[in-house]
């Protein structure tokens, strides 16, 4: 967060000349008055002296001095700020009700309009003054920071308000104090300035005395999170105070703030799980009331706080987030996606909502958000053509401004889920251009993941393999050996089998694995058992086929059948006179994209390579055999699938 330097606030210094200067300004402007009643006019209009008495006496005059006599004020009472009054009638006319004040304030759209409005008033409460500061922060702040910081900070009304908030902080109501603190933080006031120090010290004192309500505690906590971050010790005090409060009476905003505070204060060895359990239970009852922002914040907190046992709440929040999908900001959507991934949740209607949002806003969404959507689809094995096609368009258009991680985040899912978009040629042409320009900027494991994903879908990065197979690059991959060496070996096998024209460096044997690491291609044991039973029924003897066969080419064959030159089945153990080898790929649901018949990339390249290595590959997909009722039906299916032109086998 950009901070305004303390030099900009030299007028808050306690030095005599500076205070005299600001007091001269203030003598023309506003002063604090305590009490709930409207201030009454004093006489002595000839000297234009402003004098109000209620519980306290506070006098500003147009001379270079101030007389101040103030009694203590309850933190729940309201302080009033007053300006010049020429007569009792004018003062009464210039009084404005708080409701009317805020209605007018919220209709103003620039800081100049707000300052002009404040200048027209002669009296306002401290909550009105702090509300004005908050409105100024709202209209002045945009995505790039403050629009006109100097114009605001040098304004005499702003200076007058800040001066009084600093030097009379003990006389403020809780609402006035904490609202002012929040507004000044948004206006990037230096946390080390005497103004901020005064407000923070007063807030800490009231916290220690137990004078803050639940709403006050949440407002103070929000300010501390913005100002000091997770290291702030006062946050723990606030959380401890919150434990004694009745959670059932909290508003959604207060619940959200407590989650945020717990998110940064809970450390190993500290037990707030009791509070979290109560908080989770109450939150479950108000899920339907949560805004997109609150839904995202709570899901993010549940992830950080590792609330894996809060299944009912997580489920309800995930379902509730579906209707908010069009309205989440980019950052909010990222938090929601991370929660879906962390808790292993998946909703088809959430995917459909993403399919509506992403294509419409692909050119305005932040690349990190699109990258996270692609990562979510990749992890959940969701092949969404509308999302992937939109991501391809976005990449072709804007890849030059992506980070290297974002580039990988866009491209890797295409390989993992084995999908080529309609504009694949343009997509990979753009990727090649980006790699030529920024190859040295990629982290080694990111670059390897990216290039490996390309070969899964038959896009061969031959121009970049010399770097990948270089000793220096291989040395940098240490620490991720199982996955990295498997990917390197598959890259090497791919160029050997599919790119015979490649004449660059080879991968040395010491970097090659004996078997590929294929996390998504594990066998469906139940499906394999059914297929083996059908084969036994068909071939009569178990010796005529083998399962889980290792090959010299790093792949594992699910079931292997050997044939001689005349097409007769040989015993699986026989190595001589083998003329044909049939590799049965028993593909369970885990080898396909979810709700799809589209093979995953790692299984597709395996079957492609086995064919190039001389195997006759026969795919046995789950969706073709799930309806078969018994071994005879399975045997008939396998006969047609494996031996379509053979009639000598009897079932």
C-alpha cells in the first residue's frame, strides 16, 4: 500500500508555529463540542467568537490562541463539530439531521463537492465527520490508488477535521473514532504519523477497558488488518474479546470479520477451534444471506483455517457460490475456486456458470483468474470446451503480458485433458513465439511441465529440447526427481518415436526412469477383474494372457496377449515365435475427462506410443462394458473386440 509521507502532515506537529497556523485555520472552521443536544449560540457576536457549553467548554476564536476546557466524555456519546455562528437563527438553520446529512453526503461524487458541503455546515457530530472522511476515501480511491491526494490532504477542511480527530481522540464516540481510523487508512495516511498514533492508542485503550461493542471490535480489527497485517498483537486481544460475545446476534459482516481475524491469528498450538465450531454452526444458518464478497471471504478463511470437518458449511457455501459466479470479482472467484479444490468439491452447475462467465469476459478477466479457472478444470478433469476455447482466444490475444506461471497455467490443461481447440495452430504458434522471447525467464520445473504437456497432444517442442536435455538444466531439476525424470524420459521417447528428424542432444540413461509415473492412469481393479474373468471364459486357460506387464519402453501394459504367425494364442510366458503382441488397455473412468469419453493426455500418449512400438492396441473403455451382465456377455464382447476376424474361438 502506498503511503503518504509524514512530511505531508507536518501541520500535525506539536511545534508551536505549526499549531498556531492550524489553529488560525480552525478558528475559521470547525470545533468539537460534546453532548447529544444541538449546540446553543453564545453572545459576543461582535468579536465573532464561537462558544458552546454543554458537558464541556470549547472555545475557538479568530485570534491566534485557543482556550480549551473539556470534561471527560463517555465513549458512547456523540461529539459535535461546530463552525462560526452569527446568530441563533443561523445556527438553527444550519443544523442538519444525521439522516439528511448522510443522504446528501452519499449523493456527492467528488471530494470538492464534499468539502463544499461540509463548509456550508456549522455543526456536525463526530460520526458525521468520520462519515465524511469515509465518503472522501470512497470517491478518491480507484484501482491505481488515490486520484488527487494533494488536493485532499492540503484542503483546509480536511486539515481541520484531522487536527481535531488527533488532539481530541479521547472525546470521540467509538463509532466516530473507528470510522475515522478506517477512512484515514484508505486515504493512505502514514501509520507512523501522530494522527494515526493517537487514534490507534485511543482504540487500544478502549479495547483494554472492554468498552468496545461487537461492531466496534470488528471495525477495529478490520483497520488493524489493513494497517499492520497478520503480525498485529492487538488482533488476538480482539479475538479473545469476541469469544465472550453471543455469536447468534452477530451480523453477516461481523461474522466475516471474525473469520478474517482468526485467519491471521490462529497459530499452531493456539486453540480457537471451539470458537470456530460455534462460528461455523451459526454461519451455516445464514449462508443464503451472504453476498458474493462475504461468501468468498468465508470460503478462503475455511481453507486457511483447514476446516475440513465443516462439511455442511463448505457444501452450503459452494452451492450458494453458484448463483454469485457472474458477480464475483476476479480475486473473489480465485478464492472460491481454491476452496472447491481444497475441499474436493465439484458442482456441475458451478461449471455451467463458469462456462457462461468466462467466454463473455475472457478479454477483461485478469490472466491469473483465467489461469486459476483452467487449473480448476485440470484438477477436476473437467473438459469444458467453452472455457478452453475462450482461454485459447485470450492466450493468442494477450499472452505477451502474462507471467511465465500464467502462460503455463493456460497451456498445461490442454495437454492434461488431451484437447486441441479449433484455433490450435494459432495457439501453439503464439506459444512458440512467447517461448523464443522469454525462455530464460521460466523456472525449470514450470518449463518442463509446459513442454511435456505439449507432446501429450502431439505438439513437439523440438527447438527447445536442447535446453531441456542440457546438463545445467537437468541439474536445476533436482528435488523433483520422480515426476521430472518421468517427464524427461517421455519427452525423449516422444522425439525418438514421433520426431525421427530430431538430431539434437539426447537424454542420458542416468536421467531415464524404468517406468513412467502416470498418476491418472492407475488401474480400475474392479473393471480389470471383470475383463480377466471374460478372457478366462474366452481363452479357457489363465496362461494365455498376462496382466500388469512391464515393457522395455517404460510403459506398463494392462493385459498382454501374444499370437504366433498363424494367429494362434501363445502362452503368456513364451518368448519365441511371437509374431503379434496385443495390448489391452482397460480404461476405467479415472482415465477419461469427467462425464466424457475423452481420454486424458497421459493415457492417449501411452496408447499412441505402444502402437508405434509395435503393439496392437485394443481399448476396453468402461462405458462399453458397464452394461454387460455376466462373463459370457463379456467374453462375446472381448471376442469381437480382440479377434474381430476370427471365428474358430468358441464361447
